[in-house]
């Protein structure tokens, strides 16, 4: 991964408020009903060996290891050809189980949580190997089959002007195809790198970062390919194996499972609906839609040119069931069950999974010992519990993704100066900032103006009474007049506070800088900021330190002081 800064980093565990009650109930084992839906729990040491025994007993129900390894070799040879990755693939060929997690192919890896997921996959694989005494391979599943371009096409950068800058790639066509099948012009990739170059401050690591991005752009024709090159560069030496969910070679291995999903589609639909009803009966909301009549499969349908580009392509279309046939939402596509089965046998690359069938396909393709999931993913996986059983499968061990908040030296210094914790910044930042400004208010601006409003009201009430005594209708006019005067006093109060705050503009910039670094745009750092910001400052050292963090089977959130 190139040169890096020698960092002495401290790790501090912290518990943030729960954003997903269902996931929290599973992770912290507060609801036995939810835990029963999953079957295994990562905190139980015996469950790791039990799951491994189940995998070995059902090895013939999955894609053959040699066929899987052949597809992985081809993909990783191009994007991730490190010796460690090659060794991992050979272990898969020999029958080794895997720890897998996945994410969209975001621009330059997308937000930091993608890095955190890769770190968790690698750490969990080491843990699982220790627990079972067997080699366990880390695998990253690139969700290149997704078509939500607006979620994948951008990166947020903290610029050298201390602003949050969004750099995005426009979709070259209006067609709803997958990210992997959306072809991008090299000029568009180079233009994005140029914007990043302008946004980032100059550091000793910037030339290497920009150089790598340019090199990968020259070798990429899609966002998925650019993403894969980046992930291979960052984690290939750790033995992380990459796969693309929309890789044609992988799709050809998935045909038999697509056939089973079509043959037993009504049973699967009932299973998803049953799990949804169960989760709701336990008092939890649903994280994913479970619709009656949904086939829970997508089909790539060749379409004529959809815009001025003149390019035709394959649109990703969700399938529904109507009168015994499979149709799209608009009713412009209609196929029989037999036609779909023939396609699954002959052209499985026409198919794509949705959020509910992807877990089943993942377990068919890979020998999944455990899967790394975020809290939202854990919540929607509960909806697949009955589907796994319906297909004669067993849900793997669910491993909660570890997460981190990276705090640079400047932010740490100012947090200490103002007595702020991460919870303060995340939950009550504006309140704490306002409190600090009030503490600097030796003039008691609010108190003085509120007293003025009170005394004015006392003086003005007799005047309103006098006007009303002269003519009854004057009372209403008097009240309106009083309100206008009070509003004007309030206006002067606000302007006075603004003028007072300007005396502390440098301090306010320091406070706002903390929020930008830790909780940008009112969201967790890991869900917004791109990894390039930290590579530009620290080289690869910060990733190396994350990889050294102790593995927590039940997930954790740690503050990392850089």
C-alpha cells in the first residue's frame, strides 16, 4: 500500500445510541425471539464449529469449490493479484470456508464504513480460524448488480478550505442498469480525479494517492472496476478476495439456484411474508419491503437507446407475479414460468437478486461460515429466516460490523479545550456550542433583552386599556402594536447576539471544525467522509492500525485518535 506515516494511535471504546432496535436486540441478546430467528450467535464459541460442521455436511449443495475458485481467479487476477489473495483463492479451492461481507461499488470506495466492513471481514476471518482451527478466507462481495446510481456515484471530501465537498459522476445513460454494466468514459473518471486533486490539501501522500487513482482510471470502464482496483490496492496484501455480484462468470455458476428460486417462488414469497409478520408481531419495524406478488428477482432486459447517447443496454427490471406469469411493474414484459426456467439454465446472466434473495444466493455460491453485516442489514436479514429453512439451507453466523470514529490531533485538542465528548458532538452539538457562547456573555444579553420585553409589556398594558376605553375596537389594534414592538426588540436582540458571536468567530470555526470532522452534515463520520481524506493525511498507517484493533464478535464502536 505504499509509504505511510508512523502513527501512535489510541483506541477508545464508546457506546453510541441505538439506531436499529432489532439489530441491537440480536447483538446484545436482549430478545431471545430475535436470536432464535438467526440460529447462531457470534459470541458463542461453539457456534463457529457447529456452523463449520454443517457446511462440511452440505458441501454438495453448493457451487463446487474448484469452479468457484476458477471464477475468483479470473476476476482477482485483473483487480487484486497479490500473492496473499492468490493464496486465499487456493484455500477456497481446497474447501476452506469464508467470512464474507459486501457493499456497493462507491466512488473511491465510498464512505469510510466500506473500509470498516473490510477490516471487520479480515478480523473476523482471523477469529474464525482461531475458533475452528481451520483456514478461513476473507471475501468482499461487491454489489455491482445494484442499479441505484445516486447512492454509488459520489464521494464526500473534507477540502483544504474545511468544507464538505461532494464529487460525483453523472450517469451516462438514463437506463436503470446495474453499476457494473454502466460504462463510463475515461474522461469522466479523469475529471473526477482532477476535482479531488483540487479539493485535497497538499501532503507527502497526495502524489501517490492521485497517481494510483489515475492509474486505476486508465484501466477501468465502470465504477465497479475502479472500486475493485482500489480495494485490491488497499487490502489485497491482507488476503482479501474480491468478487462482483454481476460478474458473468459468477452468474453462470448461479443458474441452478435461480432455477430453484423460480420453481419454489410461491413458497419463498410465503416464507418472506411469514418472517415479516413474525418480526412485526414482536413489535419491530421492517427494514425492507415484503410485497405480495413479488418474485424477489430482477431480470436484465435489453432495451433500445433511452437517451441522446444512442446507446442501447440492459435495464434491470424487478419481476412480479400476475395470473401465473412473471411480469414487470409496467406490464410491458411478460414471461411464463417455463421461459424463466429456460433462461436460468441457458442465460443466468440475465438474472439478478434483490435484497431478500441475495443472502440465499451468497450461501449457495460460497461456503459462508459467517457474514459481516451493518445494523440495517442485520434487521432485513431477519426477513430471510424462513426462506433459508424453506430452501433447506441454514443462515450463517451473523457478524456485526465494527465501526470507528477517526479523530485527528487538531480535533482532539479542541475537544479537550471545550470539554466535548463524541456523544456531545453527535447528540447535542448545537446545544453545547450555544452553551459555550452564553458562558462568554458577560453582558447577559438574553437576560437584559428579556427584562426589557417584560418591562415594556408592563408599561404598555395601561396604554392599551386607555385606548380601549376611548373606543372598544382600539384594544385589538393595541395588542397588534405591542406585538410588533416586542418583535422589534427581539430583532435587536438577535442582531446583538450575532455581533457578540462575531467576536468569537475563530472559536466558532474551531467548534464547527470538530463537528465537520466527527459528525459531518449531522451524520456519523463513517457514513459520509471518503477514505481518500485520511489516506491523503496519513498514508496507509491508519488502515493498518484499524486492522490491529481487537476483534469484537458482537461488534463495537471505537474512537481512534490519530
